[in-house]
């Protein structure tokens, strides 16, 4: 878990709970913590199977497992928070927000992998594209071929040749967490919660972020959420792809920080 900047004397805003992407860790939000220093403490826990958080790969993973693993962090919160999530962390943030387990001032989602929304919307070509990626990954894992799973997976999200360009250290980390990543496909696909039901549970201000150069299924999910959630708006990050919070941190953090300020200003005016 990255250390929160909670002791800074000038903190004025509510804390930010930030959930990372697959094959990453809470440390991916260090840039956000720096950008918000002096106003917001950033809590960035490691999700199951990443960083210091253990995971049994035999577990049939659901979003509820991730939410329960966050219980120690949630118990530390004494008031409403801003919730941020990226990719698989965005999916977890979406489910956490809808669960009502934490009081929220705002929600920010960068390309959450809520693939079931494509199926419910009838976007079967895009759903099939994502499903094919997942099926190929899972088949390679069943063969014991972690690299055969990770190479096309990373190239899909980051562009052709992305896996080949990885450092040995990054490649080892990716392969070491491949069994957890394999389990993350199920929560992304095996859900039937309609968008209307999510909308009823998410009345807060919502910022949906998408990379200008992202893949079509991820962009369509963002469009669906932005149109279907009552307090949502969509912002496009120039030049970024699916991994924008890591590759284009300042360009992601700027609209995110503005969103937090606007959400707190709306609350203050209402009070």
C-alpha cells in the first residue's frame, strides 16, 4: 500500500481511495498522491494478489472478494471519500460504489472493464472482441503458458510490441501475477446488473475518463456509463490509451483533481 499523505497540515479535502489496474499495485497512484498533496490524502491499497496483499489462485474470484479485502481500509475512513479506479480497479470501484459500503463524495473511473455492459447493450461485436481476449488468456494459463497469456494481453491494451519492450523486471512481475489476472476475467464478464440499476445506486458526481487511443470495447463501456449514470460526464485524455493513469499521469490527474474540487464545491453549496 502506498503511504497516504494524511499528516500534511494543509489538507482541506476529503480523502481519496484509489484502486489500481490489473498487473499493477497501489504504487501506480504515487503521481496522483503528489498532485493532490496538501489537499487530499490518497489511500492506494494493493488489491488481492498484488504488492503485499496475498491471494489464493484457486479462488473463484468475485468483486465481493476484492471489496471484503478492502475492509481494513474502509474501516479507517471516518467520513465520505472520493473513489477512483482504473481498469480492473475501476470495475472494483464501480462495484464498491454500488454496494453502499462507503459514503462517496465522487466517483472517478478510468476505463473500467465492466464487459457485461456491452452484452446487455447488444454490442456483441465489441463484447466478442473482449471475450476472445479473455478466452485466449485463460486457455494459455490452463496450458501452463504464462507468457503465451501475457504477451497478447499486454499488446492488446498497450499496442503491438508492448510485451517485447518490457524490461526483464517488469516482465517477471507481469508473469508472477498472471494467475490472479486470470481470475479477474470472471467479475468483468459474469454479471447481469443492468446499467439502470447501477444508475439508481450511483447518484453522486461521476467522472468517466477514457484514453484517446484506447481500444473500442473500453471506449464503448465509458460511453455507456457516461450516458447512463445521472451525474456522469466523459472526459477524453489526449494521446493516452488504456494505461493512461500510468503512461499519461499528469494528463489524467488534472481533470481528476478538478473533479474532486467541483464535487466538494457542489456539496458545500448544497449545505
